[in-house]
């Protein structure tokens, strides 16, 4: 880009940001005259993605954000031990659904208490959703999916309820559970052959990108949960789009050099 073109972009940005901040200063003068609901709406617009994800979590009905995140952290910290909430070493049925039918192993509770979850409890969206979780589940998982096709295009309530609520919910549960069961038992282990989690194409397709489990457990800090540029991962695409909109920051990734070195050191040679 020519120097003149670069300077033009800089000055355009300066002008736009100047106008934006002047508008913000003017907005402050409007605060005393604004309705309370408008002020609350402006506040909640600081957290649009978090609110959307909280709503989606309630629609998924797989425990509230705090409980789901807590169990997931314990699962990673103590994977395939008695402290793992859905320990795959106890068999496919247990890791898929059986863990929900029994009391948690005492190690899950005892070792889980040693982890720090203050970051979750410090989030106002997490606290709000946890407080009103049951009512939000009734609304988002069952009422809205039923009412929308009934009201907007005349579907029968019976069909709308059983297809958009019951069938959808059952399928989404089992697809998610396959990450805990099938993706811990079947597939290759190109990054670490010494752990149970595996790359499972079937789970990847069903869980829209969450089946690259050997990668996810080898590099749990990587936001993509898969090797970028090589994998089908709509979940990553969604996060990237939110980043483009400015609603996501600080995407952590495993460097290519680290990934390659790990493959050569502990992988099973399948990739």
C-alpha cells in the first residue's frame, strides 16, 4: 500500500473515532432523561455474545454454565480417573449416559473442590443464568422451540413439541455424550497416544467440530479444539466470526511448531 493510502486510512480512523467519542460525550448528557429500561438495555449490550451463549446453554439443557464448566475442568484435570465425572475407563455406557444415573464418585467431589472457579462466579451472566436456570430451560428448551413453528407457520402443537423440542433435545444430548464416550474410545491419536481421547470423524460431524478430542486433550488451552487450517470445525468458524465482529478477544492457539513437535514425540504416527 502506498504511503499516501496508509495515511488516508489513519486519518479516516482518527475522524471516525473522534466522532464516535464526541457522540459518547453527548450521550452522557442524555442519561438523566433516559428511561431506566433503556439504560439497562445499553448495559446488557456490553455482553451480547455472553448473553446469547447463556440462552443457547439453557436451550441445550445440559446443566447451567457454571456446573457444566466445573465438570469439564474436573474432567480435563483428572481425565480417566475416578475423579473424572464421566470416566471412560468405566465403559461406554457409563461415559455416555450412565454417569448421570448414579451419584458422583467421592473423588469427583473431593478433587473438584480443589479447583478454582471464582472466574465463573465473578461473571454476572453466569450468576444470573444459574439463579434462573430452571425457568430458562423450560422457556428456551421446550416452550420457544414449540411455539415458534406453531405460531409462525401453523404447525400443530403436537408436531412442534415432539419434533422441535423432544426429538431435537434427545439428539443433541446423545451427540454431546458421544464426545465423552465414543471420542474417548474409537479413533486415532496423532498427538498423544498415551491418553484415551481420540480423533473421531463421526463425532466431529455430529458435534459440529468437537470430535478432534485427542487434540483437545493434548492442547486444552487452544480455543479451536482442532488443528487450524486442516479440519472441519464450524464451532471454530463461529468463534472466528465473533472475533471479526469484535465480540471475542484473546483467542489462544497452540503454535504450529509445538503441535509438530508433540506429534513426533508422543503421537501414534497417524497424521
